C-alpha cells in the first residue's frame, strides 16, 4: 500500500468513531443540532421495524430511528407501565419519553409487528397527549389481491396526518424525490453489505452496525454523504484477513443488541458476513420504482421487493428457505441466532429455523440478549467454544 493510500484510509477511523459517539448519545444531539439549523422543521420518530420514511421526508419533516436506548439510560419509570416479561426496547423507548428526551419530536410512528409494539403505541398516546402518534396497520394476507390497494390507502391516511402536522402538502414530485433519496441510501447499504460478504476483514459488523444506526439519527442527506465517504475509503484500509468462521446472524431485526456483544462475537472468531440489524432501514431488495403513483410504488414494494421477515407474516414464502439460501449465497460456515429476550417474533422464528438448520446439518448457535447487558463473558465463552468446534473439527 502506498503512503497516500495509508493517509486516505486513516480518514475512515474518525468517521466511524463519530458514528459511535452519535449512537451512544441518549439525548439525540445530532438531530437536535440539525433542527436548530433548520428553523421550522419538525422531526418524527420511527419505531422499528419498517417505517415508510419517505412519507415523513416528503412532508417536510425529519424521520429518526427511535429504537430503544441501548444501555445508555436506567429504566426508572417505564417498568411500572409494562409486565416484566416484555422486551427491553419497549421499556427503554418509553423511558426516553418519560424522561423528556423525546420532547423535541413532533410525532412517533408505530407498526403492527407484535403485541408489545401495539401496546407501546397506546401507552405513548396516553402519556404524551401533545405528540402526534400514528399506528400503521400493515397487511397480513399477501395472497389477497386487495392487500396492495389496502396498503396504498393506509399510506394515504398516514400521509394526510403527517401533512396536517407539518403544514406541507407532499406532491408527487416530493414523494418521488424522497423515494429516490432513500433508494440511494439503501443501494449504498447493499454495497456496504456486499463488501462485508466479500472482504469481511475490511469493515467489522460492529462498525457497520454503528454506521447504520447513526444514519437513523441524522438527516438522510447527511447520512448519504457519510456513506459515500466510508464506501470510498474502505477498500484502502490496511487490514489482513484472519482465520475466522463466516456466520450469518439472524434474529436482531428489532431490538438492537449491545455493540459490545457484536464485538464479542467477532473477537471470538466470527466474521459476521450477513445480519439483520436495522432491517427496516434497508427493507427493500431493490429500488422502489419512481412513478406517477408513489404511494402505490411503496405499497407494491412492501409486498414484492422486501426482505423476508418474521414480522411481515408473508405466507407466500418459506422463511427457512430464505435463510438456507442466504447461508449458501454468503458462503457461510454457520448461523448465529441472536434474539432479544422476550421477543416473540424472533423466538417463534427460531423454532422454525432450528428445524431447517438441523435438517440441512448447518451448525448454529442461539444467543439471547437484552439491551442493558454489560457483561459478555458467557456469550464469549459460548461463541469461542462454538468457533473452536468448527475450526478444529
Ligand atoms: S423486540 Fe420483538 S417483541 Fe419487542 S417490540 Fe420488537 S418485535 Fe416486538
């Protein structure tokens, strides 16, 4: 590598470090700074998994990923609103609200992914009467020819609410511009994941996770610029491949694992060549078409161009077949199923995946996590034993 290349590569580290700072800030300083630089603009929070962010953006507002608080805050008030057997993300998201950290938002969007998310939406409505709260009902029966038309009308209803709140009527051009912007971001993210598959030593899963999560906490235009810089600089990074196993990671599509847990898995000898972190922010397998009817484009894409997900309830496809296909495509050695504690959709999926993986004789490991996990000793020892059993078999 030339001296110039080393200098270029060194610019990557500060960029990734700043992403890490953004995701560890429970006060959303980056988004607040953007709002103060853009007087009159409003922000709307998106609970996972998938949110049609284009509707928010085209209405002139800033979509932000409100995806729990990780291990950055103590749960002091939200425990009293939920049973003890509910996943952490629901409680920590409410705690963000109850500690006034979401006061800068104008609204929050929730979706029909599971009962805890549905209940969280109602709890938000009761506890924050001044906030615009919307709940999107996604179709549950994709075999019905009516499902796409239904979702288009659901998007129209949500868009009307957003427009009322922002005071800006989103035109067809506005919607297409927003779709095009997010298409570019999703394409860049597909490129990032392709690099992870082909050269996992060049960018770790923990770094990619921090980059992606930080992108949900800033203006999409700014994120696109950062993504462009990162993608441009990764190939010049002075890194050598290590003797590790290649794993596909499943099950972390909603509640986010502590970044320390991802690092632990990598240090234990795994190259995570594919994962479902922040799946909703890179939901589509290809671009959403630009058309005369952008809401129909978005609705059709939800049905026809989306990644498989246990929360999509799509009976047309076998989730296990997708996972086995992914395993093959990514030339993986194993699957790690990393699910949030008490996450019913993920744990229901695991029962199905486990049967398929055993049938195909694919090594797999189950790890459960909570947002607030600080110690990863047990996960480290399980992962190390798992890796050694594959490397020295
Ligand atoms: S972590 Fe699982 S159970 Fe909890 S809100 Fe997300 S999908 Fe629902």
